[in-house]
């Protein structure tokens, strides 16, 4: 049985109600699945780590609540479980943020609220989330209703902690690795030994049987001159399941001048490279710009995606330094109800389109305040909806 046929068969067997969706929706999903080689890890059938496993309860919730039920809440979320980190990346989306970190009880409350709102995929990030001593407990509670993914540098990982995370129900992990050259990676991370820590963490997670990938932030320089192809060839030698690729995003002040931000042509080249690479055997390539591109799911910042940073500020996604409220003062659902009417599903990344506005409303403390964020949104640009967004709503191009 081919991987595609197995994926379709398993998905239908687990979620027969998907056949109730409009034919155009099912045709789109089948075409999207065909772009990947589903992998089986610990009994989970995984298309890629940005979606729940096709045979999981979380994916069944995605079908019921977001494809058939038309939930108005987010399907995907990320939470910063700490802002502490030994590394100092120039492009880090949290580096300019500060405040009083959320405690464990607050994070657990946020997890429950997000689950009740419809979240089926939850990313735990930081800072370095391994530095949170209650991480395994957080994973266990989140995994009760969500596919839980961990984003980590690998710093502080031990075999016993990796075992705890697996037993708690961790679905997938992405270890940060941005270059094949140790010196280049360490310099970009502002941390001597970052490269060796990452490689060690990959081996530890793999030994536990956890779905293991690499999370890579590529600059325009790396993407050009066939650098991305060389990088993927290097990653393929590590025995990982997936290369989760993003480009440098304008989420921090250092990038608001546009330097290092990828061009439209760079993004198109990476999307084409993903499709070409995924026709061969080996690791899966999962480029964020492919997922959120016009031909696929589009940008869902503020419409299907939500980010709560380590200090409780609610943002449309990890790459948008704009806040619409703090969970220490208001329930997440209330902030979401204020935020989401300001956003429109779009075929282009919100941050890439609107980052020139950030400096105009920056008052010296990130994220930008709810008042400034609301004012910024009056100037924000949205492109037409992506293909899946139009199909799900029964819209045709230009309607």
C-alpha cells in the first residue's frame, strides 16, 4: 500500500465524518496529503508536525470542529512556557519582551481555555522550554486533547527528561539548527556549543522514539546560491524525520529595517524545493511558507492561530509583536473575541506584509500595547484568502 493510499484510508477510517464535508474540501485535503510521504512513528501516522497525526483524537477534533463544525476559535496555538534561554539569537521573536513570567497554574489554565476554544495543535516554546521544571506536567495536560509539539535548542536535555516527555504524550519535537557549519550556527545563536548541543539533543530524542525534527531559520544568504539545498542534504544525514523550515521573520526590532528578510522569489523557491524534495525518500521537508501560501492554507494569524507569550501577552502568532491583552487580567477567550474580528484570512504572512508598521507604534516595550495594536490594525494590509480558506467558506477567487 502506498503512503498516499494508507494516509487516505487511515484518515477515513479514523474520521469517517470527513465525507460529510463538501467535495471540494476533500479534494483539496487529498491533494495536500499527496504532497507528502506520511510517516509512522510510535503508531502515529504523521503527515508533518504542523498537523496532528491523521489517526489521532486531535485530528478527529480538527475535522469535527474546524472543517465540519466551523468553529470560530483557533485550531493552532503556541505558548511560551519560559522566556529564559542561554542562547541569544538575533532573530528571536521573544528577545525584546519582558515582564513577570506566568506561573505553572496560569499556564495550565491557559491550556484548558485554549482546548475549550478548539485548539487541536499546541506548540510549547520559549525561551528554552526545557528550563521549565514543570514541562512534562504541562505536556501531559495539553496532550489530553491536543497534539503537542516542542520547540527547543536542546540545551538542558537529559535522557530522563526526554523519557518523561515521551511518557507525558509529546507528539513531536523540533531542535533548532540553522546551518551545517558549527561556527556559523553558534555565531547566529550567540552561544558557544549550540551546534553540538543540538546534535546531542537530536540523538537523545530519537533514542526515545519521539518524532524528531529540526527547526531551522534561514536567512536570504543561506537560501540563495543553492545554500538551502546544501543545508537540506546535510540535515538528511542526521536521521531526523522532518526539517521544519522558516525564514527570518521581522518579529524583532533588528529586522524591522528589512535586512535579512527573504524576498517573494526566495519564498517561492523554498516552496518549490519542498515539493521536489518530498518526492524522494528520506526526511520530510515542511516549509512554513508552503503551508501558509496562497495555494494551501494561507496565513491564519489571529483567525486560526494564537500565541500567548511567557508573560501572558496574547498575540496573533509568534512572529507578530502586537498584543491584544494579557491572560493574567482577562480570559484568553475574551482577548480572542476582541482580536479576531480585526484579522482576515490571507494568502500572505501578516508579519511579512505589515512589519513596516511596527516601528510606528513601538513605544519602547514589546509587544506593542493593545491600544497601539488596535490602531496599527486600522492600517494593516491583507491579501485575498488562500485556496483552502476560500474552499472552506465556499468562495471563489475574487468573491
